[in-house]
C-alpha cells in the first residue's frame, strides 16, 4: 500500500488508504493479501508495462489513481517438445548426414532467438561434426537397431538438453567365404562335399548357407552332381595346380564366390607303342635295332624308353 501512496497526500493530514486495486486488462493475476499488500503475477513470458487502477481514500473522500508496473525482460531457455522427439534413419553400414535443422525440428524459442546445436553424441556408432552445422553419423559395422541421440539446444544465453533416435535399418549382408583346397591324382576325378566347402564359410545374420553353383574351372572341368556336391575332373594327363569357383547363397539375396585350389598329383603314364614291321629271307635271321623299334614309340611324361624284352614269336 505504501508503494501506491508514495505520491499521494492529504491537506488535512488524514490517514490515506488504497481500495479497488485492479490491473488494466491482460491475463495477469492480482491477489489481495488482506494486509495492505497485493501479489501481482504477470502473464507467462510477458515483459513490458502493466497499468494499475485504484482509489485513494482519506476515509471520507475517494480519488482515482493509477500506477505502472514495469516487467523487465528475462531470457527464456529454448523449448523442446519431448513428446515429439527427433527421429532419423539410415541403412545398415551406411552413413547419415545430419543437418542442424533436423535436430531443431522439435525446438523453438519464445523470444525468437536463433537456435543452435552443440554436444552431439550417440550411444552407438560415431557422430562427427563437420564444422559447418552438420554431423556425419556412422553406425557400427553390421549393426541394425535403435541408436540414442543426445545434444544441447542453445539460444546464445541458455541451453537445454534434447534427445532423439536414429533407426539403423537392417540390410542383408553377403556371406563371408574362405578359400578351400582339394587334391586328386592325374586323370582321376575328385568329389568334394558341398558341406566341406561351406564348413569354413559364415553369415553375419546367421542365415543358412547353400552352394548354388560352380564355374571358372582352370585345367579341368567342374560340375554339381545330383546331391549338390562338386565333381572336379582334371584335364587329361594334366598334373599341377588347378582351380574352380563356387557360389554361396544365404537365401535372402546375399551371394559370394570363392576359389578352390586343386592339386593334381602326377601319375606315370604307360608308353605308347606303335606297330613296326621288318623283312628277312627264308632261313635267314634278321637283326632289328632296338632304336628302330622305339623310333615311333613315345611317352607322354617324356621318359626315356627302352626295350625290356621280346616274346610271343609266331612262325
């Protein structure tokens, strides 16, 4: 009351009092505390001048009076709507470029201050600032699921915490395959179980792997038999290193190709003998040089040939 009577006086020296105190319009509240004081509460986020109207009485005569209350501006922290959190998404093993506007989608400032983002962190993967108001999010390898996103929203004076979610959508991964090897003898086919070739292959999602095809045989031929197993046949008379490829499927669109090394062991081949002829006079022996008989014979392995015996003479 003393505040409201500060500029009031009575020529007769009568005691003055205040009554009928009201606020001029607005949505503020004014409560009479019953002890010569009043409690004034301005509207939320209001600053400026509020007018008061009241009467000053000396007990006999009342005079209308007015006063102003100045509400000083105070910076309000940004507002974030946690009921509508930021939600972003990226494919497994991909990267996501996050713009500042993405992170401010659920934020505003009552004073209209320009908002900014700082302190971006994630609970899985990495979020690296690019220095231009963007961040690059990289999920952990082969991860899919939900990643918690945390950061601060500031208006230049105050800052508040905000949060969101990055959904990493699953992408089927191709199987992982390791090299295999096998062996056989020259001129002998070898059967290789599909299960043996797949035993060291794997799939990060745990999909069941199947061998779906063979190809690219080098120094031989390759095919699948009726059981889905592999039959490799080396080229005739070949020995040394041979290879072929097999393809693995995880049943969900993922495939991989691996190479099998086949060692073909040498096996000695018999010489190839060609018929010979000679002539002699009756009752006269004839001598035929061994080198003559061997002249048209050959050995695929390049071995030196020799005559080890003769038999089965007729006439």
